[in-house]
């Protein structure tokens, strides 16, 4: 099992707002949701100490992202490439470049899901 496996709280900030989301990383899959109702899915692999993957979501009609992007219509799939350390530092802020603008993310592991994680 990868050390990355677990349930995380993500504290997010963009050019025009802030948000919070929960993510599960398990078996090379990512699933999550945020407080505004967005649902995320994706996949990842761990290569040379790095988590490499992508996160996919759509923005609803009439919404505005924390990046400042507005959506008069339901968006197409937004695919966000991920490149993060395989061991997330809860004190570090990671810049994630999305197709609709950059966000800063602080990821805190709430519980580990791997057999050798002992809960974290």
C-alpha cells in the first residue's frame, strides 16, 4: 500500500475565494467533495517519491470558482494534473495549477487507510 492512502481535508485558496474539501486516496483512485457540492474523481500513481495523477470535476451553471472563473453554463470536464510529494506535509502549502487558474492547497491527513499507517 502507498503511504499516501488516506482521508484528507484540503484547505483551498484562490484569487477570489477560499474553500474546503475532503479527499480519499486509495488503490490509485481519488474521490472527493467540497462544501459547495463539487464532486471530484481521479487517479494517481506514486513514482520516485512523487504522487502523479489527475483530478477531474465540473462546475455547475451559474457558479464561480475560487480561482475567479465564472460559469454561465455547466462546464466541460476540468482536468487538473497533480504532482505532489508522496508524503504530504500538513504544514506545507502546495500550488496546484488548474486550467481555470491556480489554487493553493494545504492537505491534512485525517486517517490512513494503508495497513502500515497505524491510523495516520
